[in-house]
């Protein structure tokens, strides 16, 4: 009965590879997000999806592409992985009420290590 | 853009004492604030929130204080326990950020036995 789940929890891969991280929420939320947390624990939003539409897209490389097959899922696909992509990636979800983000609930994170 | 901390501030507290974690925010138009707790190997977990029309809100063992004059937010934890050891983040909902949340740099709370 996990609210926001991510797979895999750990991902180790070589530079140049393409990988995906999956996220699912069963909270009935209409908006989902991807965050990147660096080694200093700084959390920065990457993407936000509302009703299958991208509503914000921070200045992340276009090697990163979010894909949302339905309202409960937001996957993150990364092409041509680089060493600097190593981080923990968190999925989150929330309601969007009157154009404003309500409380976000986070998944357990995916630790990506690029060798 | 957001400020990036050079290091993670750490607060060490004796078990049983009260903890106060502080956060400065930058946008006076921010209307909603949340404190999150992140334990090692886990995602951030909601602790308590406060809206800008309030200056204090209490939960179970936690209190959040909001001072809009100086744009300051604090989290008080009463009778700190070992299970409170974690990184704590404040998050502000910014009007000029698509009404999305911007997270502070985090504070690591270490509870000493």
C-alpha cells in the first residue's frame, strides 16, 4: 500500500548508457514531479507533470525526458548518461488546487551511480 | 536562482532536550511552507505545514513558527529522541516559481545519547 513507489532503488551503469526510472503513485494525485538530490543533499525540481502535460521544465539537459503513460505514473528516461548525473532521484506527487501545488509526497528515491 | 549551501549545517542535541531548526526564505510572496524530515536512505517525509496567514502551528512534539517580517521559519522539536535524527528541509511555495516548492539546503539533526 505504498503511496509513491520508485524502481529501481539502486542503479549502477556505465557512461553513455540509456536508463529509465519508474514511478507510480496510488494517492489519486493529479500532479507528479521528479527531483534530483546531489551529494550535498540539495533538492532541486526537474520536472512537473499535470494531467499528462509538462507544466514546468527546469533547465535540465534534454538528455532527461519525463514520460507519463497515465496520471498515476511518471517515468524518467535518461540518455547518454554522464558522470555528473550520479545523484539520488526522487519522484513526488501532489494535488494541484487552483493552480497551486499542495503538499508533495515523496517516493523512496533511486540512487543512480554512473561509472 | 536558489542559493546552494556549501555544506550541510548540523545541529547536535542531547536526547530529551528541545531542538530548534531554522530556515530563511527569500520570497515575501511565498504563501505556504512545509517542513520535511529525510532519514538516511529514504525520501523526504511531511512533518508539518503552515500557511502565511498564521504565525504558529503545533503538531505532536513539533511546532512551526513563521516570522514573515524577517522571512524566517523554525521547527521546534520537543523532547528530542534518537529517531528524530535526520536531515530536515523547509520548503516554500513560491509565487514566481509556478506555485511550486523550493527547498532549503537542509539541516542535519544528530541526537546524542
